[in-house]
């Protein structure tokens, strides 16, 4: 993998070191420059769990992707830079303390010196910096306050703390997996009518002042906690995509 091209893609300046500062900077820069997006699913372009394909799409074509692509490629970047990385399975919170199946989401654990960090560049509106893997410790992030707790004998849980309420994000274990282990759920999310990724187009990324999100008929821009929404007709989607994300896609199926 062309590490230099990847670092250019996320506008990472300087020489990366195997330390906490570099890890935090890599994640925050990734989130600023590489959007979460599910467009291939809506244009009938099959997503293969293949690092070469991820690189072509995310780095060369300057696209984004969903969790398996984003965290899968980010893991490879970290490994090539010298970090110790585990790809882990996560079960995303649905509602009322129910969670998706195993391999519903991919996240990363990075072991660094005597600490472990939960890294995730593929979960939409989430932490901008890695979370230190410690239990019941509130951690403040530009995106809010988060906490990892022990859910049961098997799982840990990530919570976002808002206005005194605990909002579950996902469950995870520390067991390492290979990219191929996520194949079944990657296929499910592309093909099942029950997958939320098939419900609507979504493109979203962090900005220096907040976040910008585009779906089928709405643009939402959040700056310093204040959101503005613009509604538009479905046929104008590609115009907004090009203007706000610099991405141009063919509308016909391939």
C-alpha cells in the first residue's frame, strides 16, 4: 500500500511516529477528509472486502465508504506505520437495549505501550479521537462525552453521555478477527431490505466546526452546535454531492 498517498489523502503533515499524538492525529484527519458513505449500495456496485479495492476507492478516487472499508483500510495504514492493531466485531445498538448481530460493525483496538485505544473512523457521528480502553471512565471528546462500561461477561459497551442520559452506541469484545470474517454481514448490509444502509443514501463527514451530512433529499450542516437544513428534490442529489463533498458519481447502475 502506498502509505505516502494515503497520508496525503487525509492531509497528514509531518513524520508519523508510533505514539499517542500521531494516533489521535491520524484518526481526526481521517474523519475530516474521508466521508462515511453508502453510495455504492444504492448504485448497485458490489463492495468487496479487498484492501486494494478500498485503497482505489478511498485514496485514488477520493471517495469514502462504510465501516468495513474505512476501518479496514485504516487498520492497514496503522499496521504499516508500525502500530499493533486488532480488527474487532461490534454489535450496533438498535433500540430499547437491543443490538445488531455479530460483525454488524467493524472497529479497531490499538495497543500502544501500556494502553489500548478504541479507534473508529467508520461509525458516522462518533468520537473524533480514539477512546482509551478503560472501564467506567468518562472521556471528553470534541464530539461529546463518552464512556466504556462492562455490559456483561462477554461484551463491553460504548456509551455517549448527553444531558445526564446514557446513549448506547455499540457492544464489542476484544477478540481479533480477519477482514474475511466480516464478509457475511458486509453482504447482508448491501442486499437485505432490512439493512438500514439500504433505506437511503448517506454521506457524512466531520468539519472543523461540526459536521455535514447529505441524504436523498436533505443537506444538514452543523456549526458549533447549530444545525441548518436544506431540503431538495431527489434529482438534485448529485449536485449537492459534488458541491459539498467533491464527489461525482454516475447515476446509472453499473
